[in-house]
C-alpha cells in the first residue's frame, strides 16, 4: 500500500498555496467531494458543488480563490485548504502525483515467455511481459514497458518510457515517440483502406497464371459488391457492376506517433499509402477511433470516442473532434477548430471554426435551423389554412361572385 504524500509535497507539485492545514499531513488518493476520508484529497470547480463541500469527509480540498471567497462557501474545520488557480487542472496534476506513489509497475526485464529477436535493440530498464513479441531490428527505448501480448514489428521503434498495454500492435516500420501510452488492443500501422476499382481486372487476370482461380474469385467479389450496392456506377454509360473488381493498393508508407501521445483502447491508426500518417506531439485519442492513411494531426489535438478521420485529411494543432464525429477525406481543418458530437464534416474548415450537424455547419447557424424546425408543424398548419382559403376564393371566382373572407380563427389555425 502506498505511503502517500504530504500536503506540502502535494502543494509544491501542483503549485498550490496552503491556506489551512498541517503541511505534514499525509494523503494517498484523490476522492469525490461528496465522499472521501481523512487521507483523501478532493476538489471543487463550480458553485453547484459548494453544498457538498460543506459536508465533505475529505482531508483536504483544492479550490480556486473566487469560489473560496464566496460568502456561501463553507469548508468544514478539519479540512485543509489548498488555494489553486484552476481546481480541475490541479485535480489532474494531484492525481498524477499521487498515482506515481501508488502504481506498482512491473519489474524491468524480459519475461521467459516473451520473444525478442536477436537483432532487436533493447534499452536499459525495459520491461517486456509474457507473450510479447519484438521483431527483427526493432528498437525499444529505455524504461519502456510492453505488457502481455504486445507486438512490435520488424524495424519498428518504441520511444523511451512509452507504455504499450496488453495486445497492442505496432506494425513493421512504424515509430512511437517517447512517453506515449497506447491502451489495450490498439493497432498502429495496419494497412490503409485503399482499393482501385477496375473494369479491366478480369481481362488481365484471364491471361495470368492461375487465371481460373483469380477469375472465379474476382467474379464472386464483384457479384457481392453489386448486390450490396457498394460501387456507384454511371447508369447513363450503361456500366455493368458485375465487371468491377477492387484492386488492392499496397500500403507501403508508415505511421509516426510523436512524443507524449495517448491512444485509447481498440483505436486504429492506419499506415500511409505512401509517406507518413502522423500524430502530433501531445495529442490525446480516445477509445474506438479510426485514423485513416496519410492523415496528419498537429500538436495537442483531442479526438473522442468513435470519431473517424478519412484519408489524407490534415488537422491543425489543438483541433477537437467530439464523439462520433466524422471528417471526410482530403480536407484541411484549421488550428483550434471544434467539431461537435455526431457531426459530419464534408468541406474544409477555417482555423477556430466551431461546427456541428450533418452536413456540419457553423454552430450558431445550426441552432437557428433547429429553432426553426421546432416551428415547422405550426407553419404547416398555417399553410393549410391559407390553401383552403385560396381554394374558396377560386370557387367564388368561377361562379362570378365576390366574397370577403374573415380571418382564420385560432381553432382553424390548429386544424390539421
């Protein structure tokens, strides 16, 4: 069990001032404000949590000066107070600091059930767990950790102090920088999705060795494609979908993940067709994200779960892609742009743009459209009343009569 850190050590680590409390008191963990224990450190970021703070059982609280100065702020007398500039950032730093004392890392060394190719280069203090594989001419930097079943392919590079969790795959020739964390099941360097549709493939295959097998396989693939409607052909040209075969484009590029990047579980970052798929330094990628071939991300990007970026798109530094957003291929997304959840981006975005919806549009425009949609049913009712009135006018005109229509009543306006 961790011996914890003193209040003074924590304050020094996160840049806090001790307003109240014993500097030598020991803390072992960060806890929620509505729970806690004497060895727990909590935090408050908003006024709505002040009622919980008044009842907290934590041993210390991190709080910003403006909240601390409010008349309604009550910190129970036994609770130590750390004044911080930003309580949420302080929470993150304190959790890291206390975590360093609590985490038990596996000891350095190569497990007997791991395989390391004799031509691989292994740095000092490296940990390689059971069933992990390090391929020919691969390089593992000092103090890196490869957990159970991790795979580093031929000529791949893993930087110093990087962690590859269970069953992470870094395929041949890819590079992962220093101090990166790649979570379980992520794949770096799988083939990008590249196929060239061809109507000549069957003719070429018929003259090649093994033509009968290739032609049969091509026909089966084309038939399945035509049935699924996966290929859009020109009807005016009389195109025959059954003639289309998808020719694999070898993906001979690589992936470069720069320093201090985190990649979530089961995320896939595909290798480039030619050149490099690049993830900028400090970028944080959530679980279940797809990054296609030749994508380039600038520094400090955030990509949230189930987002996808299509091939050859470039994201500027500090771009944010929220959950389930999608970016089409060959686009430019400017620095600091924000794509909100479930948005579909089909055109390039300027720096600082904030968009949502499908197709994605500027945030203010999107909400104006949504507000108008809520009034659509009322508008339909009004149009129907006007149409009935117009038909009545036409009927009177055909009879050669004149009439004066009274304004529609509220009941008429509500009549479907």
